[in-house]
């Protein structure tokens, strides 16, 4: 998966933040929360379980391959190219050709264990489910709560016909910035009231 480019805040979003508190630091904090929401929402949309399974498969494959490579490099046979390559790397890193070979036994063992553990994690039933609770709103709420504490702002989830609390308005704007048009003030209120 390629990295997402950071999306700048719209002028109206920045204006909303400054109505809560006119602070460059608060704008930066909310921008960071909004960017994290955007990344997490993208993962939620494509299926977080799918992404985690893909990452675990890659980890398993690379850990097992590198473990096998290091096992070959540890052989006493001087004609093994992996051993020569590791000795060359060791010489460049430590000035001694055998140090990396000696250290590689522990690394090889760790990689072998990591490959097996990744394979076991792939069988986790939690990763088999397709519809999970979205992570983006809960992560944003936790960060928003910490930001409100840091800036000594009043935390409220109040929603009426004419007015919403600052936290509600910001969570809705954060979600909108992240491409989540489903966040209503009432839904934001529910997320803000969840105790972690």
C-alpha cells in the first residue's frame, strides 16, 4: 500500500478550529488528528482485517526467508556465499568479519519464531471478520479528548437543534476531512460519550 499524501485543512475547517480557540498549536493538533482519521478511515473502508492479513503474510514470508538465509550463512562450510556476504557486511559494520555471523544465530532464531507467530496470527478469528467497528472515530475521539485536556477546553457532547458542543463540531469536521460523510452530530455525540 502506498503512503497517502497529507491533505491540507480547508480555510473553513481552520476557521472552525479558531472559533474554539485561536491558537496555532490547536490548529496543528486538530490537523494531525484529522490526518490520522483520514488514514484510519481509508483502512476501515478497504477492510482493516484484509490489510492486517496482508501485512502478516508479508512479515511471515520475509521473516522465514531471512531466517533461512541466516541459517545458510551460519554453516561452517567456507564456500557458502551467504556466509561470505554476511562476513563482508560484518567487516563493514564492525571491522571484524565474524561478529555478524556470531550475532546472526540469535537474529535467525527470533526471525524463525516471528514467522511462525505471524502464521498463527493469520488464523485469528478476529482477522476473518469483514465488518468490524470502524477504528477511525474512536482513535479521533481519544486524541481529541487529550487535545481538549492539553488546551484546557471544556469537554462536552451536547447536541441541540441550534447548537452543538465544540467537540461534536470538531469531530464532524475531522470526519468530513477524512472522507467520512456519515458522521452526523448525533453520531458524533455517541462516539464522544463512549468511555475507553
